[in-house]
């Protein structure tokens, strides 16, 4: 029986690049983890061992570094678009490029006022400190850019954004069978670690959205919807979060959310003669409920893959 080569791609994964923008005394940091995947006329590479159509993965890594120098990094999305266009438009055998990027954020280190009397003369002072940062331990920004020579697909996102509502959450009225032991809850903690991806309507023909403005705005609407929704289930909260983004960001057509339920169980304090008035909880890391779903505009075909 004959064998057929199916879908295939290759590239360099997880190229870490840190770009310091040194224009002026106030420096800026872009810290990215870039993964490149290329596909096209690559049958011979697999079937005969000929590398004539193969751009080395080491070259894709070097391109990431060179582009960081030559073009700077305005945003994860803009940088990924530059890379994808380059690999497809400048390498005839390559028909499609997918760029995945994780971005790690840094906060500036605040320093005392430089006029304070206790500062030694050798201190450079707060007004002159524009180069000191601390790595933010919060969420990771993500981006995936795909280009096939004629059309771009840009999916932005974030992961590891942990949020909690200490009240205004209930869960009751569910199916019960002989294996059900969960007690109905009328005031519970609702906590999750958000993974969100959102697809943009931009496909390359118009002016690019302002990626650096769009990202924090989408993030803000996700957080506000989580905080402001009186929740009867995490599913309900998921829909509210996705809808809030679509209602407020015209550049977004689709939102995909993965919300693990970070369960908090009341600790039984009765053996110690104490009453637990929804104050002391055990935070369980596993197993956990995993709520996933897509919210998209009517008439839009979803493009974000299911994990």
C-alpha cells in the first residue's frame, strides 16, 4: 500500500529576542519568544532528501534577530507580520508562514525622588532613571500571524491572567444523579486563569490596527466583564467576557476563551470549635473544571482553532 505525505511544516521554535529601544534617556524593552513555521513545496525534502527548497531553520532564527535590529519591535503583531511577509514573499518554495509570539512584560522600577536628603551624591536620582525594570509576573501576551502570500490572519491573545471574584457568584440547579456530591452554592469564590485569543478582521488590505492600543483595551474589557458580571456559572461569565470585547472593539471579530475553574473549597473548621463564615478556603489545583468557548460576530466564520 502506498503512503502519502500529509500536511507538514518546519521552522525554528522559541527564539528569544530582547530588543532595547535606546532613543533618549527613557529606554523601552520588548521581550519576545518567537516561533516560525513554514510550509510549501517541501515534498522532496521528506521524500528524496533534497534540501533545494529548504530554508534552514537557523536562517529563520537569524532573521528574527536581524529584523529586531533593522525594524525594531513596535508590537508583537506588527513584528510577526513583517516576518511572515518576508519568508513567503522572498522564498519561492515557501507558500505559507505562521509566526507565533509570546511577549513578556517589564515594569519600570520606581526610585525615590532625587531631591531627598538621604540620597548619596553618587545616586543618579529618580528623574534620570529610565533604564531599570522588573519582570512582570502577570500574564503573557501572545500573537499568531499567518500569511499565505495574499492574506494575513492575525490572532492576538494572552494567557496566565489569574483573576478572582470573592463573591457575586453562585452555582445551583444543575443535573444531579447518584454520583453527584457537589453542594449547591449561593455565594462562592469564582477564580480562573484566563487564556484568551481574539481574531482581527484585518487581512492586509487596509491600514493595520494600532496593535499596541488594541491589546490593552481588549484586556481591559475582559477584566471589566469578569468583575461586573453577577455569575451563575463560569460559562455565563465566559459569554459576558467575549461579548464585552465584541461590543467595544470593532477590529475584533471573534474571541476564544479557555477558563479553568480554580476551585476554592470551604475548610471544615467545626473540629476546632470554629464556624467558617465563607472566610477560610482550600485552593485546589487539580482536578479542575475547564470551560471553553468562542463568541463571534453573526455571519463570521470562526478561525481560532480549538485547543
